[in-house]
C-alpha cells in the first residue's frame, strides 16, 4: 500500500443518514424533565404539608378533649362525701377566678377535693367489718403503706366507700384512727374500698420546667397532664346563692340570675370569690368549663401560607376572657398557631343536695 493511499471505512447501510440530538433538542428535553420533577416535588411537598397540618390539628383536638375529660371527671366527684377540710381545700371546690371584679386577663384555676383511685381495688379495702360506733378501721395488709406512698399522712383525710370521711390522727400498721366517730348505725363490710382524699388544683402553666417544649400546658396538682392548653375558664350556676331568688333558700332549682324565668347562660356566674354568704361553694350545682388548646409550635401545614381571615385570626374568647386584653398580647404572634375551644356543663353532684 502506498503511503499516500487513504483508508475508507464503510458504515453499514442501516446507519447511514442517522445523526445525534441537536443542542436545542437536548435543552428542550432537560427543560421538560425539570418541569416534571418540579411538579412531582410540589405535589410531594403539598402532600407532606397536608399530612403535617392534619397531624397538628388532630393533636390539638386530642389535647383539648383530654383536658376537658380530666377536669370534668374530677368535678363530678368533687367532695366525695368529705366532712372536714382536706389539705388546702376547706370546701369540696374552691373557685379561683382570674379577676373576680371584672373581665379576666388570663386563665382561671380551681381546687377540688377528689379521691385518689389509682390503687383502690383490691388493696385499699377493709380487712375487718367496721360497725358503728367506731373511730378505727383496719385495712388489708400493705394497704396503708401503699396509701402513704400515694400521699397519706397524719391529718390526711380518707373516705370509707365514699359515704363517710374522717381525718387520720394515728397510723399504726394497717390500722387508721380517725378524729371523728362513726354513728352507731354505720356498717361497712369487709371489702369496702377506702379512698385517700386529696386537694388538687387545676391551673395553666407556661413554665418550661413544667411543660417542657409542649407549653403552655394544663397542670393537675402542679404536674403537667395536657399539652398546649393555654386557657381554662370556669363559671358556676348555684342554688340558694341569690337572696333575690326564692329568698336565697335552696329549692333544687338553679337560681335565675337574670330573671328570665328560664335557665340560660346568664345564670352562670364567672366573677366572684365564692367566699362570702350567700355565694359560697356549697351552693354551686353546675359548672361551665371552657378549655382552649393551641398548637405547641408554629403551624407547619398550609396555615403558614394562608391569607388570614377574620374568623381564623380573631382571638378565641371563652367566658369573660378576651386574650386581646392580656398584657403583652401580639396579634401577629397569636396568628402563627391554630386553636380549638371546647365548652361543657358539668353536674357537680357531690357539692350539695
């Protein structure tokens, strides 16, 4: 082969006339791919935001219901047949309105006498029948030790079957001596439950040491029990607390505070200390409980992009508390989380006749 002779490569016929993508075609394909990827990412992000929003809404709803169940449950049992002061509670229920003289600028609180039922059956029961008159009771082996672990001390109060209560003056083994003597007709058979009565306070805390990262929270006896609860408001309907109604005599009918001749929301009293006759706690018959729960962090769902409307941003007003009147209230900060409110009327069955 001569040096100047060229070598030619013959391509198969089927490849002839074929070429690659042009630059405009590649760029168009990339643009379409990016659009598809962006659409998929947007859909995924929207789905994730919707899931977060639903989770947060469910958590708020669960918290407000939990708080209401706990408060209303204890209020139904308030007193439990107490016959003398229990701890800091001189009465079965001790209202504590935020501002007794006018509109509230913060949450209410309330102290209630309730039985500690955590270990009642089968341990906290009588081992020996108690027949009146008596002032000592004998419990099952280990019962007194368990009650002491739960808070029983000398001068503490116990209730026998919810029918007779007494202040404990002496603790000796499984025998409790009571300050009061049971009537001669009293008979409590073996197995009758014995309850430890305690004065507990429901209140709202914003203390991080109490609520952790889930504040504000509802506390029961100083212990956080429901996250994200920022407000509780309490109003009371009574019988025999108004001298202008039936001469102030209890007649088993809630006093008609506004003279409407019917029971309505105006018959609930929210601003009072309930410390002076005739408005004393023993006249209370119904309690209106309002609870407000909020998200414990900034809204992570669609709410962060929504255009607020009056209905979604106006402060949640329950009872006589309008948060807009609170010290340091900031509407912009307030609008960053969603809230749920729940109101229920509770029959305080053990506070009076």
